[in-house]
């Protein structure tokens, strides 16, 4: 599907509610498609399940010619489902995602990322399920590969406003239980939660057979912590306000942050999870194309 | 420990400032909504204690800095018995340099004043750096050359080095008072007075007060304490002769007439002096010379000196004795104006039938006391008229008008006389039987304020020869009669007055200028602003204290009135030998009305009334001994309606020449030293010892090292500098720590 077709397919209401997201997503995807026609998601769909005997009316495209040649029997190659591949996009919608120093929040960035990924995945006819959560699932779209799905995804994303704090671990456990079929779980979050519980949840997902990709979103201010003077930090989640001189604790803060990130990173590596650290100051298409290129490379091998 | 600016200690309250700033800053912060709180929280908890300690250290340093700054500004000082590591504390000093005439005594190489200036310079050099010095030149006045102590010690040094010697007398007390007053308002831990004088006794005439004042200053505590260093520059001068007086015996200085001057020579030394040559110089050329055979120690001799003045106008007449080590009193100069002739108009109120009966008979003969054939050449020319002729007479053709027993005056005559006197004429009034006292009192008295006194009731009986009044026998204060203080000049007291008018002296008119009193021994007038210049004055009194003669100045002229007649009707004055000199001296006073004040004492103000032509004109005054290019420009100012030229920088004795360009005029006046300054006797040793109780006394000697001497006496230190250094060090530390603590960690 080319960009013009996609634009006509999008519901005007959904577009108006998630205009920035949709436009951004489209632009970014198009930008990506222009340079990289061969989508890495393509590979996910060829997931052979079993053979069954041919019955009249079956599409001859799926006839297994090799078996016919060897055994002279008519067998039809049967796939898992209509779609072989389900991408569960788990977007963290907790209050901490509301932070953003560059004119947009981490959540906005996460929404764009989710929208782009949904578009990409649906574009290649794979199924997408969307789960926006904080300490429990707030919005859920069951898996679907229909073209209308993109509109649903966009409007859900656009309509969402965060209100609560996060509990990623519990959500991951829930998801692991829900996902019966192997798929891919794409977690988009700042992971501001207990890292051990997060790792347990990821392990649980991995145990269920799902591939897990973690997009760890952090704002540039959070990464650099370049504040001066006396500042009162007003916590977005339960932690009470803190009055301090940030420049004097910057080193300590950066060390804490790095320790946290490396814990997550090493946990991910241990569980063969793709860990994608994202600075929200980076253009989305760079992040996306970088990751997808990396993924393509590893998948081809 | 004391504080020189104790109220500055309130500044210590400023330590509240950093605390308040700290507290205010805690309320002034930026609020940032933040997601990654857990890391901030962990980091803050880890650093909390360190940051608190750092904050406390900085706060403590800032508070300490301000407290110390307040302490430094309060200038803490401590008197200690040893020198401080930070050096001597600053000194506020007043240098009193005696520049009276006696400081001009020379030892043959240098004068006392030369030595004093060097000592004063040493005193300035001995001041620790950062000190301030004021300079007072002490004579009979305290001349504050540098009024407020200056930190520019070079200026003080230069001032001292270039200080001029004056011819004034000495009185140290006003200078000491001034110095203490100057120091009183200074804040310094150390206050010093350097008094450099020759220890001449005359300067210590208020010794008791000086001792009391200095003791009080010394006994003060803290910064009010003043230490006095007294340097006595004396070299026991045992001999000194001085011309202590010079007067013109005849009141007038007519041209080409023998003039008699009286020069008084005093021996202030302790030995008899013989063969003293006294010379009289007129305009610098020798005119007469007399030798005094001997003067005993402490004695005074008067010698007559004769000369003639050959040209009209001003002359300087100097009496001189051979120079000794004190040159200032070896000569004395008078400014004398030679006059060509004096025209006197006598108005005879009772001409009588024959000349002898005329009211003005004796008067005319006394005014022209020469044989008839010489009268033509005599400088006093008289004309006589009757009251009836008064109407057609131009008074301006005469110098003096005498009214002798004139009954009353018409309004026109009174007006004419008033303007005549105001323009500089003299008016002499003799009463008599015909005189209408009420008319005079109203016409010349209340209406025109010309009379020095009003005529009261006549008293006594002219026919009664047994009952009479005599003149006062001593205490002749007025210059006209001062001559008779000297018994050798004859006596006035023998005169008998049978009948006279009571004279009631009038109060001074408010528009009179200045004042004048006279010094009977020197004949030198001294202006005194407190007394009215033209106030009516008694010249001579009767033995019962009532007034016999009175005078007053009016405009540029003068009015003299007698209480009794000009002829022998009421008294026998006219036949007494004193009549001629009395009349001539009176005439002299009347004529030289506008020359008065031409001879003033050193330091006194010279003031001269001038005509309206001179108003706002510039007069160049050239002082004696001054370089030709140092001329003083003075402007003729209007004082109480009369143009007056005044000049008070009469520090040097000698002739002062005043020139006014337009109309071209030259006026001379002479300034004469105070004879008291010639007495070089010194403060007795026991008095000097007594002074040692209140001041550090040092006698000058060629090897005197003032610095060493004063430094021994000068102990104690101020601590503001080390405190300030500490504050600066703390400021540097604070800056460093603040940077270090707030660096990105």
C-alpha cells in the first residue's frame, strides 16, 4: 500500500483526533519505505503450520508442488492463522510518561512510535494488538490485521491521557498469561519501576515464547540532568517533592541512571530481548529505521 | 581595646543579611515537574548531609566576613606598651609652629624660625604612614594654614617649609585651643600636638589655662586623649634693644616745618647698654641722629628727633637703632602725610569792640603762634567772620571751621556744615554765654547727628573765682591728649574752669563704621570692630569726671566740641601753655581725620574711608619686604554706606603701599610691631618643668632626633588593617568554596 492509498483509507475523524500522530507516523514510515523497500516484518508472516489434503475450491496458490511431485498427492500448505504474526504493542501510559522537555512528552513520542509500528505491521498484513497501561491495562485493542485497525489504533492513542503511576511488572505478567500464541511483544516505556519486577515480567513473556522488544524512552533532560540553581522537583508519580541544587547531585544522579539502565540492558541481553534505548530528542524515523535495520540484519542471519 | 567608630559596631547586625538571603533563597526556587524522581531522590539522600555541611560552612564564612567588616569599620584600637607587628597606628597631628616676631632672633647663622621649621618637618617625617597633619601658625592669633589634618604629608611638609615669619606678638593659648578643637573631631587612636616655639615668656601669659587644657586632654581616655610634644627653640638671648615707640609729637605734619618725633628705645636685656645711636630716616634717607648715652636693663629712653618733610603727600618715617640679633624691633616706621597749609575759618559769635575782646582773640593767636610778620609763611591760615557772614561763606574753601560762642545756626548753615564735615572737613565748637544750647542740640544734635554730645545746663559762675574745675590729671587715653601722659610735656591739670556746659555724650549712631582705640604709648591706633569707629568719645574730662572735650567722626570729617569758652571768659585755658599744643593737636586730629588708622599695630586691620569715586575700584596693596610680583588686590567695598578699603593681612611690620589706578591715588600706612614681643625673656625653668607634667618637653639642640624621641612616646596600634586583610582572605576563601561546592558533582 502506498502512502496515497493509506491517506485515503484513514478515517477523517481518527485523523482529526490524532492528526499529529498520524501524520508523523505516515511521514516517518514513508521516509523509511522510500529507502528500504524490503520490510523486515515480511519474514514474520511465513510461519508454516501443517499440510492438509486438497479439497476442491482451495486456492491453488497454496498447493504444495514439491509433495505433489514426490508423492503425487494433493496437499495444501496450511498456515497458522490468517495472519501468522501478532505484534503486541505495550505502551506505558503512566504519569511519568507525561514528562517532556523538548516540547513533546515521552508519551507523545511513545504514541508516535506505537502508531508507526502499528502502521508498519498492519501494512504488511500482520496483526497488531495495542495495550496502553499504567498499573493496569487502560486501553486495549485485541489483535487484528484489518486495515481499519490502524484507525482504531490511532484514535485510541490520540484519546489517551495518563493519570496513574506505573506497574510494568504486573502488566507484563498479565500479558504473558494472555498471549497464547507466540508473537512479538513491543514494550514502549520509560521503565520507571522496580527493575527486578520488570525483568521478571520480561522473563515471563519470553517463557511464553514471545519475542520481546523493549523501547526504553528517556527524555534528554532525564539523560543529561542539566539543571542549575535551586530547583524543586515535583514528582509525577507518588514520590514527594524534592528541593535541591541539581548541579551538585548531577554526577550521582547520572550514576544512578546509568546503573538502572545497565541493569535493564544486561537483563534484556540475558533474556535475548532487544533493548532499544531511545532519547526522545532523536528523530523517530532514525530510531525506527536504525532499529529495523539492525533487526533485519539479525533476522537474515 | 577601644573603638574609634564605636557606632559602626551596629554594622555587625549585617550578619543577619546572609542568613536572611539564605532563607529568602530557600523560598525562591524553580519548580520542575519531573518523572525520574527515584534517581533524584536517591542522589539527594546520598548528598544531603554533605550539602548541608557545605551550606553551613559558607553561611558561617559570610556571616563572619560581615561581622569582621563591621569590626574593622569600627576601627578597634589598643594601646599597648610595645610596637605592634602591624606597625604604628596612624596619628592625627596638629603642628603648631610659632611664627611670632621673636622667632626671628638669629644665632648668627640661622633664626629660631629656621630651626623651628626643620623641627616641624622632622615631626611630619616622624608620623607613621597614613597619618594626617594639620598646621597652625601661632602668633597672637592661631592661623590655620592647614585647617583639617591632611593625609597629604607632602603638603604638610611643604607648608611647614614655606611658612612665613610674621611680626606679630605671641600668645600660644588660642593656637593650643584650636589644635585641640581640630583633634576633637577626628577619629584616631593617636592624637598629637607638636608645639614648636621659642618659649618666650610673653607667649605663655595664659600658662595656667594652657596647663589646665593640656592636662585635661592628656588625661582623657581612648581616642580623646591628646599627647603634646613641646619643642623649645631658645638660645638664651640676653641682650635686646628695641625701638618701642615712635610718635609725631606735633599732631600735624606741615610741609617744610620742623617736625618733632619722639622715639622710645627700650633695653629688654639684662645688661646696661651704652651709646645707642638712634637715627631717623625719612623715606629711607637719614634725617636725624641722636645718641642715647645709656639705658639700664629694663629701662626706656625717649629721644626727640627732628626733621622736615619737603614734599606734600605720604612719607615713611623710620626710627632705627643698630641691628642686633633680633632685627624685627630695631626699627619702627610711621606713615606721615605732609600737608601744605591749613585754612581755618573762625566764626566769632562775640567780636567785641576791640581785638582783645573778640571771642577768637586767643584762638587766633594760638593757631598762628608766630609773630605777625611770619604769619604769612605760617602753615595755618586763619580767617575770621561773624555769624552774620555765615550765609555767604563757602565752607569748602577751608579745612576747619571753628564756631566760637555762636548763638545759633540757621538751617542752611547747619546743612552746609553737615556736608562740609561729611566731605572731610573739621568742625570745632566752643560754647559761650551767647550759645543757644537747645538750638545746637536740635540743629546739629538730633537733626543731623553731628554733635558728639548735647549741651546740658551751664554750671558754675564765671564771676566766682574761688570755685572752679580742673582737668583730669592722669589717664589721658585719647591721642589728642596722650602727650600729657608724659609729665615732661607740661600739664593740663593747672587749667581752671569756672563755668562750663554739661556735655552729655551721645550714643553711637548705628551706621557708624568700625571702631578704634588707641595705644597711648605708641600712638598707634588699632581698629576694633566691636566698638563703633565713629562713636562719640570723650577726649578730656574734668576732675569730677564730667566731659570737657568730646569728638565724633562724621563721614570723612570730624567734630570736636568743648564744654567751655575759647577765650578767658569762663576759664583760663587760653592763657595756659598747654593751650597751643592742645589746639594744634586737635587741629591735627581734625585735619588728619582721613589719615587716621595710617599707623596700625601688627595684625590689626587697616581700614580707610574713601570718597564715592573709589567705590568698587581695585587697590593694589604691596606689603613691606614682599617681592614686587606679590601684590595683593583688594576691592573698595561699601560698608554702612561709605566706600571703605580694608586690609587685614598686616603680618609684617613696615610701610604698606596702596595704589588705586583710577583716580590715581597712593595711600601709605605703617604697621608697627608689638613692643611686648621685644622682651625675649623666657619661661622660667621651673615652669618648663611644670609643663613637663602635661607635655613631653624637649629643648632644641643641633643633634635633636625628633623621630626617635616621639616614637618612644608613641605606642599602641589600630587593628582595622589586619581585620580587613582577614575579611579579604575570607572573601577569597568564600569564593573558592562556593565555586568548589557548587561545581557539578
